[in-house]
């Protein structure tokens, strides 16, 4: 991937009306197709489930895994065009791909993800990546139905999907959860989202301790400000225009810059790493 410019540039003010957003309207386009990623067979013959794999970080992870030799099952909420493009990228890399439309809150959808992965022969990797957030400036402004939705998607659904997947994992398998920098430094306008990501970190550590004797590693990645459709569909046009400018690198990161952390944690290169969180956040120093 070409190195993103270090210059502090404002992107056009923009907003997509519906979460989790779509790749095509982003201005400028983000880098999530793994165009410059060179695989070396680190995941050859493995099968990965990636939730929210149609765009953004999920797409970048799916493509990187495919280029490392993995077959992929991913899901998406309703963004069929994005999902089809992601499948095309996986197949271009010579791997099999199954894309499932559905809501992770649905038990039937979660079961279908596991069924489709087993049809590919095995399950080696689970990436719990799908998430939602609904900004609110004050706790009094929280929509409690949205709060319940945030917890259902961001922490309860990953736990329930993982419970379905673990019986099919063998020694050497890997579970990776997508956390966030806000789990560590908080966010004044993402109160419930920050809470779910904090819970995800605690659960990652607890689950790692629970599964370590079975040879299954559990880790997390905590991205900072990454330019994804979820950003454009969640924040105001003014916030989007300056998104990422507050970190030491003075810019938002790209999904393709996050994906290698997932490859490390999924592969044998990360065989001595469990219960940890890798921070990919443009140089922001956080505790934990």
C-alpha cells in the first residue's frame, strides 16, 4: 500500500444517512482492498469467519486473510454491492468466499455462519468485527433502544457467536475481537459504544484464560480513527471533515493499515500472543 500522506488535510464534509454505511460514496475513497498486500501463505488451507466483512476494516481483514491462503465466510447487514466486491477480491486471490446477509442479533443468522464455514471443511479463525455506534453528546440524549442495540451487536452477539464456534476449533485456532481506542480513553459522545468496547477487552482477557489450555488464542485489536463507512454514517459532516486530525500522526488511518495486525494474531507468527490487545491508532498513547 502506498504510504498515506503525512500532511494534515481536511476531507470533504459528508454524511451517509444509514449505518453502517457504504464504501462507494466515501470521499476520498478509503484503502480497504489490500491492493499492495503481498501474502506469503501464513494462513494456507485455513477457514475464517469475519463478521462485518463487506467494507472498512472487515474488508481489509478478509482480503489480507485470503491473500495469506484462507477461505472466507463473512456477513454483512444489507450492503450487497460492497459484499459482492469483497467476494470478488477474495476470489481474485484464488480463495473461496461465502457472503451472508443478515443481522448478528439473529440466532438463526449466527448458526448459518457456522454452518457455511463448516461446509468449507473446518473453522480456524473467528474475527468478531461488526459493530454499531450512535453518537450522543449527553447521557440524557441517549436513545435507550439504540443503547440496547449497541450492546446486542457489539458484545452480546460476539459472545453468542463465539460460543457456537468454539466447539469446532482445534488447537492452534485464533479468535480476534475488534475493540477500539475508546475502550481505553473513553469518548464523550460515544458513551454506550465505549462501554461495549471496554466490555469486549475484559471479555477478551477472560476468554483467553478460559481457552488457553485448549490451545486456542484470544486477542483483540483496538483501532484508532480509521476512515471507514461507519464514520461517514455516524458523525456529523463537520466531525467527518476533521476526523483523525487529533492523533499524533495528524490523519485518519486506512483499513489496510489495520489488517496486518489481524494477520499476525491469526497466524502461527503470533503463537505466543494471547489475552492481548494491539493498538493501531496513529501514535496515541493509551494505558492498558
